[in-house]
């Protein structure tokens, strides 16, 4: 029997609430699965079950016994071990062998242990761990710092690096991008694309899911609904499923009304009583179809203040940094020129540590300029969202009390209605926020900003902890906002749909970035390659240099030998391009809402069939491409 993960008839209950009920799921080796669902539906609990940390109430879970499992810990470590050692701890076999060697004195056994170290590539482990730290945004020298030196968010990054360091057949990642910036998110995305094992990832970042996963599992109505393709494919398939479900629901409601009417009319008549009882039995047997509730629970907007200034903020000839002018002065950004107007919609880009946070703090007014001028317009009113504001919330106060403190004369019903638009309904709006999740606190922080009607929104990673529904609602609210918007975010969908220009913060400057997010990714790659080239200059030359002429001859012979494989690779790439073009055409047609009309049902079904067929062909072609690529790589090595 082929090794796979199989959940059969699984039920999970927490208190009176069922998270899963008679749920089934099969995951095959090598699949990359996105696990989604609203907050509180049981995603993290399912991970605990997969890790063996809790059992199900009913049903069976089978994971191949030989599989090695890695996961990203959510708790924050407090060890004084160095960051590099902490990451290396992820490779438990490496640590086992190191401990065995330290305690072994028998020469023959030592030789075997050293052989085992060679087999697991132990000697390159520190370099691989260093690459993980670099990719996740740690600076030079951070590898030697103790874990306790880092803030909570950076320790979570260390947990992620430790999970990636672990050789695994199954990798479980729960919201890995929550504490990453855009650069680290892009790096992680590329790393996960190359991961050869089975990946299950919980994420609310739709672009991240789109670029990595080939399956979506949605926890809905206590079931594990399986969809082929990435997140965008899931949205289309679910829309069709809901449309069909709604039609079935309406048809069933008509039948129920007809039967109930029959029962009311004939129940009292002796001659019809038997038939009436039969109809009652029919109603009891009938499996109720749920109405398709596709409406978002969020209906909020960001209302802009009535008064505007032109410009709202103007910064000129500015030096941004820390310390006093002329004394302990550390300039991070120089010659900054920035004018914020009502129509301004900016996304801030730049490598980690280049000065984005300093610029945001300056715009927020918490970091004074070292030099230069900053002029706030007469009617400038800032709405500022940052992670530290979640920590500043009064955990003993309710969401309603937070609003009442801002507006003591506001009517209770007005506050209820307002908080309801952020999905704080009924008593939930009046409960202390002590037990609020990170997502609920983030929603409350955004609600406080919205209540005050700013004309400039400054948002620093606003989507951390927010689920997909709330992220979409935030995107739509920002689109409708009539003031200025400045965003730092690793959520590319949010950036792509809310800003119309990018500023690049790099090399001590703030400059206009001429391009989109794809261009920024290319720019990042160029920067990394340039950095690698600089580092390579300082690597000592090998004393036994290979003769350049012989090397060229060897390379030419190798290229000739590999020509059939490289030709095959090009053919496969051409086939993949054609299939992707056809799939994109189908996706465009499926994006047209009229395709879901009853009159187009046959056309819709054909499109979905064609889409599934093309997706399968593309997967097979990609698999062949990978096999040929691996053959070429093996030959080169």
C-alpha cells in the first residue's frame, strides 16, 4: 500500500463544540497542502493531532511510521544558546551523532559514527543553518547572539529556521509569514517550492498559498473539504459549489413548504392521516441543505475626516535616524523628500534593516528628525496601526469600552452597530478582551482607527493574525478610503490592490521604485547575487587551482553529453507555457460572473472539466520537467 496520510471518520470536540465531525482526508507524498478555514475552526488543533499531541474522539489517523515530521513551534524560546546552535538543534540526528561521538572511545565505533556524519552531510550543516538565518532576514553577527537577545517576533523566525533545518518527510507550518517582512516571505516561498517532502501549511496569505500549494483543504461545517489547485482555484471551485448548493437549497425549501402545507391541510382528516404521517417521516429523513452563506461577516469602512490640508505632511531635506544632531548621531536615511497628499497611496519596499521602520516611526511622529523639516498640515489626522498597539490595548476593558473612552457621549446602539461591522456582535462587544485572539485584537485596533476618521492611514504589517475574510474586507475598505494610505506589508494581494506607487528604502535613501512587486523580487535577487559575489572575493583561492583550459574542455564535453536532456527540458518548458496559457484563458472565463447563470451551466461544466484536465497535464509535465532537471543536475555533479 502506498504511504500516505489518511484521516478516516475523525471527530474532534473541544468542550461542547465539535471542530470536526466524521471527517475524512487523504494526503499523498509530495503534495503541498494549504489548510484554511475561519478562526476557531480547528486548524491548529488538527496540527496538534498530526503531531501526536492529542487524539481524536472518533476515527483513525494513519501517518507512515518511517516519516520524519518537522513543525514550526509557536511558543517563544528563552534559551541562552546562540542563534546558530538553536537552528542546528532542529537536526536531531546531527545532535544525536555529535553526542555519541563525544562519549565514544572505541576507534572502530568512532569511525562508523564519523561515517554516519558524512552520510547526513553534517559538515555542511553550519553553512546551511547560516543560509536559513540569512534568508529569514538575520543580520551578520546575529548567529552568535543568544536567543534571549531577540524579540518575540525574531524568536519565532528562529523557530521557523529550526523547522526548516530538520530533515523531514512531512513539514507542518502554522502561519509562518506572520512575523516576516516581504523580503523574507519571498525567500521562504522559494525555499518551500523546492521542498521535496509533504507540506501542510496554515496561512491567510493568498499570494503565498497561490505560489506554493497544489491542494486546499478547507475546514467548513466540521468537515475537511478537499480542492485541487491553489487558493485562486479553490475560490472558483467553491463559488460553483455554493451556487449549486444554493440552487439545491432553494429547491429543497420549495419541497419542504409543499410537504408542510400538505401536513397542515390533512393531518386532522382521518382519511388522510396516514399520508400526512408519511410526509412527516419524509421531512425527518430529508437531509437539510444549508443555505450558502457567502457574505463576509465584516462590513466596515474607513471614513475620512471632513477637512483636508494640501499637503497633509511634507518632509524635506530630512536626515532620519537616532541620537542628537552632532552627538551620538546615527543617520539611517538621508536627503528624504516626501509629500503626502489625499491621493497618496504608497507601499514601502526595502530590505530588512534598511530603514523602513525608521521612516514609519518618523511619519508616525514618534521619531524626530535629526535634520531637515517636517510640516504637518493644519487638518492632518493620522490613523496609525503597528503591532505594538495591540500590546497597548487595555486587556481588562471591552471593545465597547475602548470606543466609549474615545467618545463618551456616543450612544450604546451606535457603538454596537459600529463594532458589529468588525464582527464583534452582542455580548462579545462588551466582554473584557483578556481572552481575545491576536486576530480579534488586530480587528479592534483597526476599529479604533476607523472610529477616529483619520485622513492619513499609516499601516505597518496590518494583516498579521487576520484571516482571509478579514484581509479581503480590509483591502476593500482601503480601496474606498478617501484619504492617504501608506503601507508596509508582506501581503502582496493587499499591496497590489490598495497602492499605486512604491517607495524603495535602501542604501540610506528613499526613492521612487519604478516597477511592480515582480520587479522588486528581481531587484532583490540581483542584490543577493551582488552580495554573494562580494563575499566570494574574500574566499581564499584554492591552492590546487584547476587548469582553466582543461576546465573549459571538460565543460564543453559535458554540454555535448547533456544536449539530449537540455533539448528535452526546453520542449517540456514550451509545453508548460502553452498549458499555462490555456489555463489562464479558462480562469479568465471563470472569472466572468455570467458563466454561473443557469443558461451557461453546460458551458461552465465543460470549462471546469477542461480546467481539471489541463491542470493534470500541467502537473504531469512539471513532474517530467523536474525529473529531467534532476538528471541534468546529477550529471553536472
